[in-house]
C-alpha cells in the first residue's frame, strides 16, 4: 500500500497518507542545514504598565553577536498584539534580523502550552542551529516544553556560552555547583536557557530596521487566565546595583541596619549569601550566587562571606571585589582584589561612622 501522493508504485509507506520511508529522517538531516540563532523575546511591564523587552534578551543578542561576529541570521519570536510594535526598532538594533510575532491578543498573557506549540512550529520552519531562552521563571517553564515537542536536548541555567564552528558549548554549574560543566549537544537545534545577568547588556549597534512576520497561532488555549499579578520585591534589584554591600554568616544580625545605612551613604544596595536567607534574615531576592542572582557591580564588598563556589558563581562579573574576613585564607581571598583581615561587624560599624 502506498501513500496518496505517490502514483508510480515506488512508495512503500505503511500508512496511507503518511510520509514515504526515510523522509522524516531526511528532514532531520536538516541538521546539515540548521543555521543561525533563534531567541525567545521575553517581555515585561514596567511600573507604569508599559511593555518592554527584558534586559536578558539584549544580553543574549549581544552574546550571539560576540560569538558569531554577526555572520548568521538571528530570529526573534515575540508573543502579543499591537502594543509590541514600538519594540521592533530596539530589537532590530540589538541584532534581530527577522522577528516572528505570534499575533494574538490572548497571547499577550503567558500561556506556556500555546507558546511552546507556536515556538516549536516556528523552529521547524526556520531551522536554527541554536535556540536560546532566558533562565527566568517563564523561560524555565517554556524551554523544556519546546525541547520535548522537538525531541531536542536542552541545557538549563547556563552561565557561559561559546561557539566552536556550529557547535554551541554550554557551561553551567554541576554536582551541586562544585564543578562547572561544559556541555555540547549532539543534535539540532541546540537549546539552552541562560541566566539573566551573566552577560553585559550591550548598546544597540545598528539602525533599527528588519523584517517582521506575523504568525497566526492555531493552537487551542484550554484555560482562561482570570487575573495575573507580578510579584515584585519591595527592595532594590541587586542585579542593577553599582555597589553591593554583601553580608555572610560572619556578620551579626544587628549589623544589617549598619550595612543598610552604609549602602545608603555609598549609593549602593545590600545583598547576602544563602546562609542569611536560610536564617530568614533576608528575602531570597537578595541572595547572590548559583541559586540566587548573578550580579555585576563595580564594587562588591563581601563582609564575612567564605567564598563557596556556589557564591562565587554569582560574582564573576563584579568589577572590584573586597573581602572583609577574619580568616586571611578564606576561599574568597582567591578571587578578591583585596582582603581586609578583621572583624566584619566592627569594620562595618567603623566604615559607616567614618563616611
Ligand atoms: P560560611 O561559609 O559559614 O562563611 C562565613 C565566613 O565568615 C567564613 O569565611 C568566616 O571566616 C567568616 N567570619 C566568621 N566570623 C567573622 C567575623 N566576625 N568577621 C569576619 N569574618 C568572619 N551560597 C550562596 O551564597 N549563594 C548561592 O546561590 C548558593 N547556592 C547553593 C546551591 C547549592 C546546590 C548548594 C549545595 C549550596 C549553595 N550555597 C549558596 C551555599 C554555599 O555552599 C555556602 O554554604 C554559603 O555560600 C556559605 O555562606 P557564607 O559564606 O555566608 O557562610
């Protein structure tokens, strides 16, 4: 029995209307054609309710350009409606060549199943070699769904990317953060989620012109979102701070108010190690490190922090690191530009008073 489209009897498809044998595998050999990068363009609303492109999207676009030198095509996929239009020039100026807009008012709200269906269809059509997502809560929810639909590999929570020909080398913490593993995926597309804040946010590098393709979603949406609310931390965003006063288990609880006063005087922000989150002294949004946030201040003052690998994973982009520790050989001394040996609480008090 052959399929309907083959009339010369050569087709040996088992299934009426199915693909001739070997055809699917041949499509998969699109591996050879896979080229370029596709990025999910995540958006967010600012305090006034205006939609904006998340910073990590620009970080990813900047990294692609740095790795590839602008040789390959870059696709962006964005979901929503008319309100997205003002974002186009900024995306083109950061490196998107072709923007797929999944044009549907309902999809202005995050629907992971429908987003994944549409992304998978667009990926099959565009055949990128690399697909990138931010390792944000939504990116972490979406990327595995897309990977499952495409039967593709996915490296989650990367902190570094590199290219070797068309191979993407994806680095992420492994074994509880005790080693950094570099992973290569043996199939295409190569997919990764990347932590926000691990690459710098680049300036736009070209004029904001490109192509937009409006994509009609055909996916059924099986649920209604009645209301959605963005949970914002009342504190400052440690990923944006230029100066961080970071506190670890070596400080006493009463030193927190001193650190906050010092931060105000220096125009900085207070962050912490995981131990202080575990003690309940700080909200998790203040935690620096592998399971916290990646920070990139010009100055990182680490008071009573030992410098466990999981903590250091979050400060690789910091400019100057000064550690204040009573142990001159604490692990943090290996990455610190300077180590001040002494009691962190007393030094905090003295510094705050002297300014
Ligand atoms: P400690 O390791 O207890 O160090 C305290 C330091 O203070 C010591 O160096 C000590 O010499 C010094 N000290 C003590 N008293 C004084 C004093 N009076 N004056 C000056 N110095 C003093 N940790 C993170 O921070 N961020 C993460 O994202 C993170 N993720 C993790 C993920 C996993 C999967 C795992 C397993 C662990 C993770 N951790 C993380 C925990 C990490 O391994 C360490 O336990 C933690 O970073 C230690 O915090 P600390 O440096 O504040 O405390």
